[in-house]
């Protein structure tokens, strides 16, 4: 029987356990302890008589509540992923509708600009015709007949109509 004085760290190294496990073992076996000069605890131990074999570590068993919470969270995550995919599909569909309506609005804006140009040409043509009619009614030159003058003005009026019609078609 060879008794040795070892620190908890040395005892742990000899038995291949941690320092805390060596301290716990010394307490359980009621091994005699003393203090060294530097203040460290020393344990008197006969390693041949100790016959210590460390137990294999048991893996902690999972808590059933934690396991069920993990399953619930996994199910929620899958549900959220499905919802995200559905919302992305809806957003894609709305984007397509938006693009179609924007193209339609662009076409309508072009048509509106064309209608405005045609309306302005028609208003100019109506004003010109109004001036021609007013001139026919009020313009009597001395020495000329009303019928001759009217025929001449009618020719000008027909030319103005053709010119305005050509301008409106462009």
C-alpha cells in the first residue's frame, strides 16, 4: 500500500477525470485531506486500493416537452414557408396585372393625345368656316354682284375644307 499526497488536479490526471470529479470522489470516499504550503488541498490516496473506474457518460435524454416544441416549431416553419410561397405567387400575379394595365394606360394616353390633336384641328377648321360664312354674309363689294362674289367665296370655302380635312388626317 503506497499512499500518495496528490492535488485534485493530479488525482484527476491519474484517473483520467476532471478536477471537479476528483474532488467529488475524494468527498464521497472520505479520503483524508490536508493543505499544502501554497494553500492547495492535498488528498491522501492509495491508488492500488482505490479501484475507481469512471462510469461512461450518459447522454442527456431529451425533454419530451422540448421535443414536442421543436416539432411544433418545425411545423410552423413549414407552414410559414408555404405561406411565403403562396404570397409570392399572388404578388407575381398582381405584377402581371399591373404590367398589363400600365400598357393599357400607355395606349390610352397615346389615343388621348391623338384625339386632342384631332379636336384642335376640328376647332381650327370650324373657326375658319365660321369666318368664311361671316365674310360671305357681310362682304358686298361695290360694282360686283352678290352671286359672283358668293361663288368665288364658295370656291375658297371648298379649298379651305379640303385643306383642313387633309391636315386632320395627318
